[in-house]
C-alpha cells in the first residue's frame, strides 16, 4: 500500500510557506477536521478570497511539475475505478484507497491527475469519480431503467430480479446504483426506492411496518414493540391507530391493509359481507367470512349480528341487512 501522506508531504515541501498552508488547509492534509473554503482561509490570513485562490493556483502549478513521481499511484487509482465499471462513488473510493486516515491525501492526489474526473453531487446523484466521461451517461440510463422497474414491482428485490438493460457485470451494476440517491440497498441486501419504509424506515410506524412485513402475520402491539428497538408499547399502539397502513383486526392485534384487511368495527365487517353477497347468509357463512378479516371470538361476531338496528333474520334463519 502506498504512503499517501508522505507522497503529499514531498509534493508540498518545496513550496513557499503561504502556498503550503493554503493547499494543506484546502485539502485537510495536515490533520484538519475538514477541507476549508477559500473564504474561511482568507479571513484567517487577513487576505481576500480571490487572493487565496491565486495562491492555491500558483502552488498547484509548481506541484504539477513534480507529479511524474506519482505515476504508480495514479495507475493504481485508475485500476480501482476501472474494476468498478469505470466509475466509483467518492466516499467509497476514498475509504477503499485511503482507509480511515489517508482519505484527504487520496482526494488531493485524485485532483492532481489528468485522467480522473470528479462529478459534483446533485439532487439525484452522490459525488463520484470516473475515468471515462461517457460512463456516467450509461450509468444514468441504467439507474433510470431500474427506477422504472422498481416502481412497477413496488417492493424491494435482489439485484438479480431486475432486468439488466445492458450487458454489464455485477460489480459495475452495483457501482452505478451506489451513486444514485433514488435507489438504495437495505440491510438485507435488497434494492428499492429511497422513500420506501423497507429501505429507509423512519420512526416507529415504518419499523412496525417492517416487523409485520417480515413476520407475514398479524401481531399484538406488545409483540411488535418487542421487535422494535427503543419503543414503548403505548407509543406503538398510538402510532398504529393513526396510520392507514395498519388495521386493528383483534384486541390490540394489527395487520396490514395490504394483506386485504379493511378498517372498521366487527359490525362494519358483517355489514360489508352481507352487502357484497347481495343475498341473505347463514350464520356459519357469515362467521367464515368475518374470521378472514378479524381475529375475534365467535361470540363477538354473534353479538354484533344480533344487533337488530342493523341486521335481521328471515324465515329461513338467514341474516340480511335491515332495511331502513
């Protein structure tokens, strides 16, 4: 592994002191917590922002006369990016090359090389580096195609379930997707859109949604609470009541509306069963249909069914909606 810190020190050592200070602070090469702006350095040195820019430019012109010694480093950088499909997300590239301590030095060296291009982050993309400008055009098409597929599938999926728009290898595909702010990968390795709760859960409600999605069955809110880290039972109960994704299907038991459960009291469920059937139904037929929607005791259903304000029994002993 290269000693990037020593390489940078050698590049800067013959510069005038002020140029050395400006470049070091601009790229955090001397242990600064972060790269500094032209304005902040100018304020500290008592000079204008434009003067700082000029000092930096003069320093770079001197450094570039010495970068021939960095050729092996630049070749290793190029190989790393090439192996990732000719494009790599900046944060990942810096960590891969510089580890935890030499990332500022790697960034500085990347800016010196002529064959690397940095794309500034935007609303849709993270910062990334490439060795071929046209690669971004390809990545953009791939990401757009995958976004369209995910919207149709409407659930997180493994990468292999997405149709590849081009003959790209797995490494390049993942590298392209990693620069997207709209497509992300969750802890289970599934890809989806960033605003999906399965990808970016936000708060108690989304975490409860994930719990039910994974268990694939209704659960009591206390059970859900146990499966959510740092949540109180009453908080979970209150959040689930307010969220239309959840349906109270029993005493404190919640299921997902996406599973076919519909909101309402047991009375409402019976009403819908009879209305949908368009004919009177026997007690067992009603019980069977209501049990598909609610996890309650038989007596609870029968008690609601006996409410003469809403339901009546015909001469054949079958139930129907009472006419108003």
